[in-house]
């Protein structure tokens, strides 16, 4: 085959085609990634090509959000506990200075007064606690009594229904239903409805 662009054609172009054009860099990288040129895919290259690693997984995203939300709540809770503990342990500054002055001036007398206050405070706390416990115990007993009454009513109604059902299903020796109990039931329901309406 002849060269279409001879070396000296008068255009000033001195280029010739000496073979296939070189591949672009992107194509080379793709070929190398897929196992090289001229050969089939290696097993490793095939596995890597098939596994798409798009990083969108709604379940993982939801899990992360929930984790951070919970962590935020835990931090808030710890912070509030710390503030409460500081509030209980420390007295206002004016009160602290007065107590320190009393200890310096009076010494043991101030300590005795503080001890009495603590004892009175613990006794009043104990009384409050006992009072609350008694109220809770009373409420529990009332609940148990109410539950017992309901249970007895339920059992009584169930036994009555069982008896009525047994009577309603009684049959004569020929297989016919016994009408006596059915008529009594109808009469009772009519009387009950008439007494309820008046």
C-alpha cells in the first residue's frame, strides 16, 4: 500500500504514518485495570470490576445518624448531672462566707449547730420518705382490692354464662333443642330491656 502523505508533498508537513496511533493514557489505564492487553480478564480483575463501591447505603446512613443523635443526648444528660451535682455540693458564695466566719469565731458551737441542722434535716427527710412509702402502699392495696373485685365479678359472670350456654345447648332425645330454656332466656332479656328503658 502506498503512503498517502509522502514526505515531500510541498505542504511543509513531514509526518508519516509509521503504524497504529498510540493509545491515550485513559485507555491504557483501563486496559491495565482489566488485566492487560491481549489477554482475558484475570479472576482478581473480574472481581474488582464487578464490585461497585458506591458509598450510598441508606441503612448505614440511618445507623450513623441514630448513633450521633444518641451520643448528643448522652452528652446532654451527663452535662445536666454534673450541673446538678455541683449545685448540691456548693452553696452560694454569701452563705459559704457566713459559715466560714461562724466557724472561725465560734468554733465548736457553730459545728454543733450545723450537726443539729443535719440531724433535723435527716429526720424530716425520713418522715417525708415514710409518708410517701405509706401513700404508695395504700394506693397499692387499693389497686389490689379493686383488681380482686373485678376478678370475682369476671369469674361469677363467666360461671353464669357457662350454665346458660349448657342449658341452651340441651337437646331432647330426638335431637330437638329444649325450648324451655330458650323461652326463659328470651323472657329475661325482654324484662331486662323493659326495666332498663323505664
